[in-house]
C-alpha cells in the first residue's frame, strides 16, 4: 500500500469532505498519511487529526514564511508538542526566498534563525526533519551541513532543485519527497535529478491540496492521486508500479521510524 509522506488535510480546502476522504484512504490503497504542520495553528489541527484517525500521524513545525509567529514563549509551546505521541517528525521547516521582493518579512536572517532553532529541537527530541526549501538551495544546504546537524535525518519535501544539488544532499543521506510535479510537462529538471537519486531515498507525497498531478493539474489534490505519481516514478526508474509502491512505502517507514 502507498505511504503518503506529506499532506495538509487540516487545510480549509477539505472542510466539506475531510472525514469522508480520510476514512476512505485504505479503499484507495493508502496505508498511512503524515499531516504536516506549517504554522502554530496547523500544529494544533494536525495533531488533532492524528489523534482522531488511526492512520494519520503529524509532523510539527513552522514553515519559514510563518516564522514571525515564533518567539521564546511560542517556541516553548512548539517544543512541548513535539513530545506528543502522534508526532513523528519536525516539519515543515526551512527557508523560502521566493516571495521576498513582494513580502520581505520574515527576511532571510529571521528564517535562518528559526530554521536552526527548529533543527536544534529535532536533534533534542531525536526526530526526523521535513525540509521546505524554495529558491534557497545554497543557504539551506549550508545550514544542513553544519556539524551539529550531521546526525539528523532529512526529507527534502517537494524536491525541485537540480541533479547537482541532489548529489550534494545525498552526501547527507537525505530522502527526497516526490509528488505531482513529476508528472508535469516542464518537469525535465526534476526527472534528471530522479535519474541519479537512488530508489531507497524516495518518498511519495502530494502536498495536498496543492500540486495535483496531470491530468488533474489545477484541481484540488488528495492522496487518492498518488497512484499517478507512483506510475510516473516506476516509468522513470524502469520498475513495476508494485515495486515503486513497495519501495517508497518501506522508505517512508524507515524515515519516520514506524
């Protein structure tokens, strides 16, 4: 069965049918879902879903674009939530420089400070880390390569960088989250990277409700569409669909220590 390594079912896009979707996962060959937080509010809602649905687990963290929420008090609260027995990772955390011209806060230095503090938190509680990195490849890699973080296990969520960056990240034994983008017509750079990324380092994800695969591009995404991602991965790697599902599921269980 398929392991969904990155979803946002607490998003308002699922307000009308969230329960139906989550209860129907196994009917669509989805074994496990990791609901990933991006803000303090979504830490609460992700953990709530994980406690309500037995096949859902949570990742706890604050997205770089939301780091203005963090201060000493809120960070202490965040640290307490990592101890929840339904929390299996810290994430999604990292750096996002994509909108800095339009929205300059939080700036690069603020993002870096809270990225490192959350990495310290992951190290303290021995949790794997889900990394969000957009238009910030070098700064992200430089922080991840710091000696104090060498024992951490990283998942590069929604990987979008080059095969050269992938080679550097593989030196850190990173995992790579692959979703609907791999089915897009303009996915040449990602496919080139996938050709050199070992199968045992690939996780399937949707980032739903975003990034639905072709032919559903532009629609609301859900884990039900992961079959299309697995089919494309199997095509790229020259393996069967069943092998792609089995191997990525094993990878996810290893990454999340489940």
